[in-house]
């Protein structure tokens, strides 16, 4: 939990730096835009890791290896690791950091549009 809190605070720091460096200056709209980018990137990375870890990409990868690699023998193709074995990182950290950033963005949007 401490790691997720630190990552969330680091994400907020990056959002404020991006908001400050934007052409609009430090405003609520630039905070909303920056938090969308940072939160969206975290959720996207978490989603990609989740897709690879569940093994839903393994069949496609195995099929493409068979089609593209003409010179390799069957033993070489079977000895290659599948993408679900390569990604050992859990997507939980990315999701638990990206979702609160999106919630903060929606709260800021509520203030902006009210």
C-alpha cells in the first residue's frame, strides 16, 4: 500500500510539472489534461501487461512464429518462451495507481464544469 501511495504522489507531482509546462500555464484545465495523459498511460500499460500475462496473446505469437520462421526446427520453436512467461510483473500496481488519478481528474472536471 505504501508503494502505491508513493507512486500516486509521484504521479501527481509529474501531473503538476506537466501542467506548469503546458502552454495554458497552471490552470484547472491543464491539470485535467495532464492527469488524463498520465492516468491513461498507467492504465494502458497495466492493460497491456494484463493481456500478455493471461496468455491470450500466446496463441497468436506461436502461430506467427510458425509462419514466419522457415529455418527453425520444431524443437527451436517449442523452446522459445511464450509472452505470458516473460511478463512476470503484476498489473495491479499500474491499475491501483491509474484509477485514483482518473478519479482525481473526474473530480477536477466536476469543479471545472460547475
